[in-house]
């Protein structure tokens, strides 16, 4: 009897937010879990920032990343958040 190993599926979600909503939305996404990466894009679709989130590193990296996102939120009027999630 062989055991079949399932490959996790990758799924992408997009959210359009204004600068004032950015930080709260990113915190909400991180809190949900199973997120592999968050990509911030400007209104022209250009990648502004990529945030890799691995399970063991999230706690140590979240504070400085959120500070950077807060600074970006102050400069940007409209952004798209692309969330890469893992589904088992």
C-alpha cells in the first residue's frame, strides 16, 4: 500500500484598498494564517513591496514590516494587496 502525498495548492486573492485601510487589512490577513506571501502593488500594477511570510519567522518580522507598511500607507492613495495562500 503506497501513501499518496498531496501537494499543497497555492491560491491568490486580491484586495483593493486606500492608504488608510492598508495597515489594518495587512494585519487582518496575517492574523488569518496560511499566508505564504503578501505583495503590494500600486495603481499601475507595479509591485511596490513583497513580504514573504513563513510560519516560523512571522512573529519576529511582523513589527518592522508593519512599520514599513504604515509608511507606505501614508504615501499611497490606492494599492492592491495580492495574497498568496496555501491550501492543503
